[in-house]
């Protein structure tokens, strides 16, 4: 048995419409706080869009503290950002490089042109969450994260020394080193980047359900993520990047990027820490490190989980006429009791 604080997911995609109802319900079961991403079909780049989305999500939310993000791009207005900040409409700002992932066609092509917004964030102590990939035609997708560190992130950290940054869903040993050698920056790690590698993704048969951005890397990188997560290092914490796409869009001639992991992510993380004999660091990874980075208080009541062997996992969740594909890695499950 394990007793832990109710976890936080500091990176999740709730989407819109009936899908958001479905997904949020699952989130409410597992998480005390969720940080919700703004890459909707029409990204949340202004107060009208954000207010509308907030209203819908907060109406259906039952039990989690929902933290919203705003989608930064060159069309944002400083005045509008000020208004949203004054009225506490968003918690952090998200930066997507142009075409890096789902709904990022209105992302940022030149980070240097975003200086006035980054200054605003820095001056107002608003965290910046970054999808850290440098995307360029014909560049190797496996190199995108490392290139981002060299070309963009180094520039940002040098220039905005007091800006609080979260490098999202890191996948490489290079990112682990970068975080450890810079101030004011932490990183989220997803379940699937922690538990999978290029071999499990495509070494035998290709698994479209594991296709995501950044693409899953080789075992050398995976081991660096595992080591730092298990260690309880305060600069690294959980953000699932759980990203629901319909099965017909995943198992399709052109597969969209995203792993839907919410249903079993906590079970997977508990099993991973358990088999590595690091259960004493679970609260750090799942709750405390993220809250510390963001300066948030958290609910300290504890919840018990029991381990069931050879559990029959639900691979697909029915949604309308389609399915969502639940990510799971292990044979054993940890169930809340
Ligand atoms: O694989 C991904 N899917 N990575 C992201 O960064 C976004 C996400 C999505 O929204 O589908
Ligand atoms: Zn994401």
C-alpha cells in the first residue's frame, strides 16, 4: 500500500466541447491541481477566448483546482495581457514554436520578437511554460529539443534572468543538464517519456498511440529522465501532457501527435517508483516539486493506493462513435482505496 498526497498534473490538454467533459471528469478523479494548455483549435490568445473557455471548463469542473494558460504569440496585446493578469484569469503563459505540435500554426517563429511579452512576464512574476523544440524544414525531429536549448532557450535565460520558466515534457539528457545548470528553470516530465523509448515505440512494430511531440527518444535519454525523476530533484516534476485524440485519427494514414495518459498515469508513476524502490520520492515528483516551483500551496490530505497484480486494463475508452486510447505501461495497477 502507498499513501500519497493527491497529485498535481502541471501539463494537460482538456480540449473543448463534449471531449473536455469526458477528459476533465477523469482528471478530477486523480488530480488536486491541473495546469490546462491553451492550444485549442482557436488558441487562447486573448481575453475573450480565455473568458469563454474558462467559463465552460469551470462550470463542468468538480474537484480539481484548474490553472489556465494563455497562448503567447506575436498577435497578443500587452494591454490585454495586463487585463487578464490583473483579473487573475490565467496562471502562466505558454510558448509554442511555429508548427511544433498540435494547433501550433499560430505559434512563434522568432522568439526574439517576443521580448516585450517576456519582459512583461518577468516583471509580473508570471511563469513561462515552453514547448522546447526548434522546428525547421528538413531538420531531424530527434534533434529538435537539443537545438532549442542551443538556439532559443539559452538566449531566453541569458536575457530574462528573473523569468520563471518551465521547460515542458523534456525528453533528452541534454535538457536534464540544461535545467541543472541554470537558475529559475524547472522541467516537467510525462509518463510516456519516462517509461518508453525508441525501441518500445518503433523498434519492433510501430505504435501510433505513442506518437507524440517531442518524439520519444532512445534509452540513454530515457534513463537520464528516469534517474532525475526518481531522485526527487526539486527542479523536475510531473506534467502528463495527456493529449486526447480520437482512435480514428491516431490509427490513420497520417497519425496526429499525442498520448492520452490520464486514466492510468498515476498508477504508472506509482509502479515505476515502487519497482525502483523510490516510493519515498513520489510526493516530491507528483505534488511538492511543482507546487514549490510555482509557489503554490497544496492539499496535504493523503490518499491510499493498493497494488493489484495482472490487472485487466482498459485499452480503449468509448467516446461517442469512437474511442480514446488509454496509455498504460505495466501489468500491475495501483488503485485508490
Ligand atoms: O504530442 C503532443 N500532443 N505534444 C504536444 O505538445 C501537444 C499535444 C496535443 O495537443 O495534441
Ligand atoms: Zn502539451
